[in-house]
């Protein structure tokens, strides 16, 4: 091979390596979870819109919390991390193969999320104050999962909301110190339980461990009867 041919081959291989390195690889997570490059880009765009909307949402949530005397827990984690969001989207796509990433993202309520906490004695009145205040400011209640009355499993109140201007969905978890502690103690168990690679037998064992931890959480008076604020009345036609 001539010297010129050798140089040309080296250049071609180098250019090929650069091109291969520039190709998007998408996202890959533990347990075989993955997103294609296109789906990965869509999640990034969605997350950026959520970051913009969060600024206004946070002002209202913190103001409502102050009125009710709530402690805002983990405010620095109010935005789901890119890796966590992508893991959630990828898991949803595995669980329901017929869905696409746009449909999954449209249904995710906790990209922007908050945790408010009260002592047991003022928990019920605090939740009522915050939920009615947010509704009065134009936030629509989209989810109200009250699990305080459950015999087993997670105990708390998880709520979903839609911001009036941006339309961004956000989540607020309402906790007592004991229920928040139980949530943190079971987090690792829950994360392992929802992985596609976790066997059914192992999932059952993990659920029993979580049930035992939440079974020790006291239920505040009236917490199991808390309901979502009524929808805002529509303007009466003239």
C-alpha cells in the first residue's frame, strides 16, 4: 500500500470514529430500561418547560404553606431529576408497550413536586387550608389519592394539580413526621420493587416489608375523610 493510501485510510477511520462518537445514544438505566434518542430528546424538552413553570408554581405553594403553618420538606428537590424522570418514562413504556412517550409525559404529575408536613394535631386543618387556597388561586385539582384509611401499604395524601397559566401538572404530598419517615424508610424497597427485572416473589417480599413499616404510622384525626376541593364555579352566562 502506498504512503498516500495509508494516510487516506487513517483519515477515513478517524472521521468514522468522530461520526460514531457524535451519534446520539439515547438514555440507558438499570434493569435494562432505555429510551431511544428521539424519546430522550422529548423528555429533555418537557423537563425544560417544567423548569420554567415551576417558578410561578413554587411561589403559590410556599405562600399557601405559610398560611397553613406547614413545613416545606425537601424544597431543593422540587424538580424531578432528568435521570429519575427518564427512568419513570422508560418504565411506563415497558409496562404498556402500546403507549408512546408523548402520552406518558402528558400523564406524569410529579415532575414538579412538593412535600408539606404538619404535626398530627393540625394535619387535617392544614391540608384543608392549603388545598382550598390553591383552588381559589385557580389551580385545578387533578388527583386526590387519600390512603390514610388503608389497612396496608403507603399512608399519606398525594394530590395532583394543574397550574392555571402554564397548564403544568404538579404534585403535593401531605405528610406527618411519621408518614414522611416511613416513606423515606421504604423508598429503596419501592424502587427495587418497580424494576422490570425484579421477580414476582421478590416484589411480594418487598411489599410485605413496606406494609410493616407503614402499619406503625398513626392516622391523624379526620385524615382519612379529607376530600378534594370542589371545582371552581364556571362564569354564569349573561
